[in-house]
C-alpha cells in the first residue's frame, strides 16, 4: 500500500492511464476534473474519486485553482481495513 500528498501546478494532468491496482484520491483544496468511462466529473474540496484496476482515466488540475490531494493506492489483497465490508 502506498499513500502520498500531492500539490500540483496549474493545469497539471495525468493520463490517459491504466493502473493494475486501486487508487483513491481525496481532494483537500482547489479544483480539477476527472474523466472516467466517458464522463467528465468536476471535483473539489471534500470530493473523493476512485480508480479501479484496468480502468482508463485522466485527471487534471484547474488552471486557476489547482488542487492539493492525498492518494492511497493498494492491490486487491491489501485492501485497507476501513474499506472492507
């Protein structure tokens, strides 16, 4: 399991990408967009976006109010206890 806090430059983006693990992003401040399954989502403080294994995604920070977020990545066998049913 990996976790990290990330503050990015205006317009910073990542994608198109496919991952082989689960990845959660929680936005602390700022704004951006998340593109998944042909749907564009606007995200901001307090929003969580989830990337599941093998999904094609792109996400980008706002040009005017770039986001700061924390992320958590894990393999299926490493699912954190707080996410288990």
